C-alpha cells in the first residue's frame, strides 16, 4: 500500500522550491521549507506571498484560500525539523555533490519510512538514490518552472524504486492537479534531453555571430511559434542550471553534440545567471529587459 502524502519537506527554497511549496500548500498539503539560511527561507516565503496575491488579483484564488495556504507553510531550520514529513523533495542547486551531501544528512535525520525525492533536471536518480539508506523509497519528481503555471511533472524511477513509492508519488502529483509523464532514468530525462540542446544551439548561434540575442529570440518566437525565445527561456531557467544539464548530457552520453557552448560557460563564470541574478542574455536591472549582446 502506498503512503498518503499530507506533509512534505522541501530542501532548497529557490525558484523551484518556492514554486513547489506554493502548489502543495494551495492543494491542502502541509509544507516545511528548508534552505541554507533563514534569510533565504524568508525571501521564499515573501515570493510565495506575492505570487499568491497575484493569483487572488486574477481571481484564480480567494483571499481566504491564500491565507489558509500560507498558514500551511512553515520554516524548517534544520533537517531534524523535517521528521514529521511523509515525503521530502530536494530542490537545491543542480550539483551532484551538493545533492548527495544533502541526502546523506537527510537520511540521518529522518525516520526510515520517509520517502525521498529529487527535483533534479538531469542527474541520475539511481546514483542519487545510492547515496541514501533507502533507494527503494527514492524517486525523481521533476516539476517544471514556474511550478504554479506549468502542467507537467516528470516521474523517474531509479533502478531500486518500489511500486509503492511510485504510487505515492503518482497520487501526490494527481492531488496537485498536475499531469505526469514517466521517463526512464537517462541523463536529463525527456523534457530537458530535448529542450536544453536547443537552448545550447541558440547560444552557439549567438556565439558564432549568426544572429543577435533579439534576432534569435524573435526568430524562434515568430518562426517556430515558441511562447518564449530560447535565450529568454535560458535566463528564466538559470544559466547555471542550463550549463549543468549540458554537462550531465555530455558526460553521461559521451557525444560531442552535447558540448556546452563556451559562451554559456563564460556567462556562468561571470555570475550572469539570468533573471535570478538580474543579468544573463538580457539585463533585467532597468524597467525592461535589454539584450547584453
Ligand atoms: P535556485 O538557484 O533558484 O535555488 C537553489 C536553492 O538551493 C538556493 O536557495 C540555495 O540556497 C539552496 N541550497 C543549495 N545548497 C543547499 C543545501 N545544502 N541545503 C539547503 N538548501 C541548499 O535553483 P532552482 O532553479 O530552484 O533549481 C533547483 C533544482 O530544481 C535544481 O536541481 C534544478 O535543476 C531543478 N529544476 C530547475 C528548473 C528551472 O527551470 N530553474 C526546472 C526544473 C527543475
């Protein structure tokens, strides 16, 4: 029998962690939110508050629902605080070592029955599960950004994931009103296996001088009917995350077609990570975004 998920823990309260907290709390699930500092947790709570206020203004949520949902989210200052959770979702930085260290520490703090999952965009679920003492209770639950808006969640089993764990994850996603697809555990799964090489190619197109930032984005918006240009989308995802996914594809599939574009590497080295640092392929510090090349 699969466990019913009534309380979840989230480790990493960045763009994705705050979005996952938002949709879970809105669906009546209790949320315990953890990050490296209280400041980061508070800033995530402020973001969720603001995003829910926007939903109220648009009529997508009532003021009472917003109040109740916010009341379901509490700060977890340490992993020990996460012990009442039925499921803990890791949504920290896309770096395998960071994630493995989190899972080792989580396993020490959580009761043996707690389910574990990762929101990784690309890293092997089986390898992350191997860092835990419960690989059969471990699953990839890959939400899309922005979580309150995007309908899809990818579910990825590791080699040891039990059926009961999969069922619990599936019921949890259904309760959130989202649709899931199932992907095998190969680098970057389905969505990012297809999307990120396209974004990387857009950066090569810029790097080789085929087009400017504006030409490339306009071309793909109006020429391929994409809602956002690939460089705009890269800024939205975070250029560090984009680079990490390309590195995982390149390392995991050993095919030169996944070679990260040197210009993407340069932006990340500069700390120009996109919207979250206010500069990437566009500069977001003014009233409207201005291309940086
Ligand atoms: P982000 O940089 O916005 O947030 C990451 C957060 O993790 C930060 O707040 C950081 O302080 C925290 N963190 C780092 N180490 C930690 C630790 N040891 N303990 C607790 N917190 C820690 O990144 P994001 O865009 O939210 O991405 C998070 C995860 O979600 C990544 O694995 C990423 O690949 C995945 N993801 C991202 C997107 C996207 O479009 N950005 C989409 C789907 C999945």
